[in-house]
C-alpha cells in the first residue's frame, strides 16, 4: 500500500491508500497506523529525488518518515525472526 506521495510539490500521506492528506497534518496515530500496515504489507512511497517537494516543512517531514519507513522495512525480517524465536522458546519451555 502506498503511504507517502509527492504531488504538485507537496507531500501527502495516507493510512488506507485511498484518502490523502497533507503531511503537515499527520498525527502520531496516523504514523502508527502506517507503520502497522507497512510492517504487514510493505511501505510504498514516492522518491523525493524524482519528485521535488517545494514546501520545506513537507520536505523535512517526508524525508524523515521515508528514512524510518525504509529502515523498518529492512528490519522487518529481523523482527519476525526474533519474535518467532521468543515464542519458540516459550512453547518448548511450557509444553514439557
């Protein structure tokens, strides 16, 4: 699902892939919803290199969110492996 896009020099976010709002209106709850969905389905976003963000506030927010979403996406398999190992140890311990 696409969560960040650049259009007409402004940054936009979406928590559902359909409804878009300006980046300067994003809340903590919106970011949490995007992260939850992104960890399940992956993060899709426009590149600020290919699309110029003319609004400086939007540019700063966009680049920071982009960096964090990419980092989370790269670490997704590590999170999964760690949680599986944690539950595997508990399952072995309590099934005996």
